[in-house]
C-alpha cells in the first residue's frame, strides 16, 4: 500500500483474532515509531511491549475496564520521558515537546501496523498511575498511550471526518 492508502485504511481496532503475531512484530513496529521526528532529535519515548496475560489484564483495568486491551496478543505502553526534553527546552520541552514527539511515534507505529495487516487502537483513557504500576515503570517516565496490537477480527467502516473546507484556514493579508 502507498502511504495515502495506509492512512485512509487505518482504523481503531478493538477486536482481535487469536492468530499469533510474528516474532519480529514488536521490533518492526517500534523501529518505525523511532523514525518519528522529535524536537532536537531527543527522542523522548520508551515502548514497553506486554504479552503476559496478567499484565494485560491490569492494563485493561487501568484503562477503565476496556477489556479489548487484554484480548490483544501484544500491548504497547508508549511512554514519554519529560526530562529527556526539558534539559534542552525547559518547561515547554517537558510539558509539550515530549508529548508531541511521542504522539508522532505512536502514529508511525499504528500506520506501520496497518501496512503489515495488523490493527491497533490508540487508548488514551486510562489511569496513568495504575498503568505505570502495572508495568513497573520508574519515576520520571510517563505513560502516554496504551496500544493493543493484533490481527483484526473486525472491519470498522471509516468514521466521518470534517471536510477540509471546514478545517483549512488561509492567511489573509
């Protein structure tokens, strides 16, 4: 698939088949994620790949009972390390740039999943402290998203999008 087609075909997948993922799936997805742009090339992200059923269940609980998280064969907890951005950019680095950079990496991961016949869902509704405890991340590392990954067991239709004419604004002189 070409990039525009991958972008159009990406969907939030919340039902996964029982099919096993290839052994290299996590590395392929994270390699693509790490190609995202980042402020000052500081790359303030970390990726925790979870396949243990008990840990996935704790993550689903931290995600306010979104049980599909535990049903995916692989779950990433994508984290930002604010200190990695703040040393150069101060508060703006820790409060904004590291979040933007990590979000770009997440999008790369999800688009690469789609290009490889996989599906995922960007789960942002979760209790950060519970998610951090579930995977044992250290202080100074902030979970930004939970991303369940697997072969889709559903084919959602495209959700409506606002038209370009509504969201594109041209500068006026």
